[in-house]
């Protein structure tokens, strides 16, 4: 074993360090022996793993060299065979090798690889009642003699290939891949603790822990594949985009072991999207203030939810990259629960999921909505859509952001900011979302919303531990983000200046002044930038003494804080004169 390690390290060093012009010579000596090592060492997982790792390095660096190109087919076939290995680590290494190989394969071999993977996936056992039914039908009609590989390994490999060379796949292959992937994440099987299961579903839910883990891994892999397809080959995916979005929305709330207790209440009434979102925003506090103490550490369903959210993020990014109209993500409705009559838009579903209990997923939801909002505001500036109600006759899609969404967005963000047990990443994402909302028509709203946001920022900046909503170890970066939001609110032209003036002077002026005495120069500099905007709000405060903030004896002075302090003095002095 020790000698194997030494040999493997030596060969890895050789492959990664030799000059490129010597690659063909080294490849000629190594590639055949590595293939033989894989073929003849099926009983030794250690040797197989070492050979696959070396092959991956070799193909990655010298895959286009003549001696390696001649062996592409042999490498591909031996790697595909190992996807049916009984050892998980061997299957993963074989899949990694195939992924690297896909970059350098000819079109003929690449199409052969994809067709082989698709045949294997088509024969794989489905997930859930509907998925298993489709899988049985596919196996009954199949005539292939290929050994059935491990389902997880096949899906993972297909996702890797699509991520590497998705742009080279044909329309017919995409049309075949996506329906097969949807088999493993059928929206009908996306249950949450708030759903009432039928008798058949109750029986199916009594699956072994291993079966549940397998199903979650397969779903996670499928959503990773959707993300890759949407970004790599957006035109080919377009006919299937609604199905991908529908599955992603359904599994964004897939949480079979937890009940939020307010979904039914929030969706019982039919009505406009605004009422649905507002209903959520009022009832959301219950989870944000209380962590689920009985949370099961073995519950990996959050990874499925994260994958679904990442797929939605990919849809948003793809829309932006193609310079497409984003209005459909705000107006087109999808069924996202087993009850098909309950529908929501992508934007509405994201806002409702701000209550997500797992921080990784919660941050992903907020970040996804922030990207969607930023893209929508940019599209409105370009005249592609309108964000002002009453402009329906302008000939462009209209999104009534101000009345339908803004109150719910602000309320949801405030809930995250005031949650004492909330994580730093969640609070940072909420502040970033509010900053993005400031540049939208109407900003964060009227006097009520402005005063409420400033009150929450006051609790973040407050030096009194009793009033803080953040722990001591997290205060510096959160304070910086909060001050950035204040500056954006003061400088953007979407808010009533008198409302900003009144709320700032009555709520935040003292806390911002105290922030100048912080011990982190970035917080000091940002606080000074905020104060530099005060003269435009406060013209009659003659007692203002900018010199007190430029004390050269302060141990926290840096070049940046001195420059900003000077800019503050320059902004104040012309207005206050010698008084």
C-alpha cells in the first residue's frame, strides 16, 4: 500500500509537471498501461481509484495529443463499465474521468457516450410512485443488453457531461434527457409537512432510510443537471422550461419532515398574487423566531430544496444572459402543490419561501429573488417592461411591483433582520435585497416602510446589547452592510426626501455618529459616507462639527477614513459657512 502511494504520487507529479511538448511521449507510455490496470484490477478498488485519478490528470492535460486521441474509445468504454462497480468511490472516479473525457471527444464519440448514458438512465429505477411506474414501462420495452449501472453514478455522470459540454448536445438529446430527469423529480411526489397525504402516499412514505437517501441524492443530481442545461444550452431547453420551473417550484418546498403550519391558511383563499404574498408576510414570524429544536440531523431534504432553488436561479440568469423579457417570471402561474388549483408565480413563490428553516436554502432563495429583481429593474430601464401600474396601454408587459410585492418584500426582510437566532448570511442577503429594491420605482415604499427599515437598522447599529438583533461576533460586517443600505436609501431618487430626513434624524443619526467610533476602518469610512449626505437633509444644524470626526490622534485613522472625513468636511463647510 505504501509503495502504491509512492508510485501514484510520482506518476501524478510526472503528468502535471512535464512540459507540454513531451506530453505525447509520456502519454504513449502511460495510457495503455492505465487501461490495462483498470481492466485487470477489478477486485482492487485502491488500484482502480489510482488508475482513474491518473487517467483524469492525463486526459485533462494531454487529451488532444495523438497518442491519447487514438485511445479515446478504449478509455471511454472501460470507464463506462466501471459505473456499475460495487464500490462507490470507483463509480465516482469513473464518472469524473468520463466528464473530463467529454471535453476532448469527437462529436461521434460524444453522441455515443450520451446515448449510452441515456439508455442506462432510462432503465434505472424511478423515484416516487409516478417515477417507478414510468421506469417499469421503459424496462419492459427495452432490448439493450448493457449491464445496468448504478443510478446515482449514471445521473451524476450525465450531469457532469452536460456541465462540461452541454452546448454540444443536440436538440434530440436534450428532448430525451430532460423528460427522463423529470421522472426522478416529479412534482406529484414533492410533499411537505403541510400536505395531507393520501393512503397510497402514506404507504409509500414508509420507505427505508436508505431508499429516502437514494431518492434525495437522485433528485439533487437531476436539479444540478437542469441548472447546467438551462445555462449551457438555453435555446434547446426552451421547450422544456415550463416543466423545469414547475418541478423546481414544487421541490423548493419539499420538506416532508417539517410543518410550517401556515401554508394552508395562506393559500385557502383565491385571489390576486398580492394577497397571497401579503398573507405569507404576516404569518412568517413563527419560524423566524423559533428554531426547530427537534430538527433531524439526518434529514437531507434541504439539499433537494437547495438544488431546486439553484435551478430557478439558473433560469433567472439564463433569462438575463439572453436579454429576454423577465415578466413571465412575475406573471405566469404554476401549480406548485399536489392540489393543482393552488398556483403561484416564480416571484411570488420565492417571497413565500423566505420563511425557509434551513439557512443555506433561505439564503439561496433571497439571493435568487434579488437577482430576479435587479434584472427586472434593468429591463424596466431599457423599456422592455414597465413597473408602474396604469401603463397597461404602453404596449409592454406591466408588473405592479409597488403595490403587489414591495410591502411583502420589506416585511419579509425585516423579519429576517429582527430574528435573534438568524444567521449572518441571511441578514446580509436581506440587506442586499433591500438595497436592490431601493432603485426600483417607489423604492422600499412610503413613510411607514422607511421608518420601519430604519428602526431595524437602528437595532443593528445600537451599541446596547439589549437592543441588538445580532451576536457580538457578527456585528462588524452586518453593520457595514446596514450602513451601505442607509447611504443608498439617502442617495437614491425613489423616496420622498422629507420622509428620509424625518426618519433618519429621529432614528439613526445618533447611531451613525457612534459608528464613526468603531474599531474597523471600513465601518468608520461607510459611516462617514452616510454623514456626508446629511447636509442635503439637514441645512440648519449649526452645531455640527466635522472636525471632531477627523481627530488625527485617533488610533483607527487610515488613509481611507481620513479621505472620507475630509470629503465630509468639504460637503458640510460650504453649507454651514463660518457659523
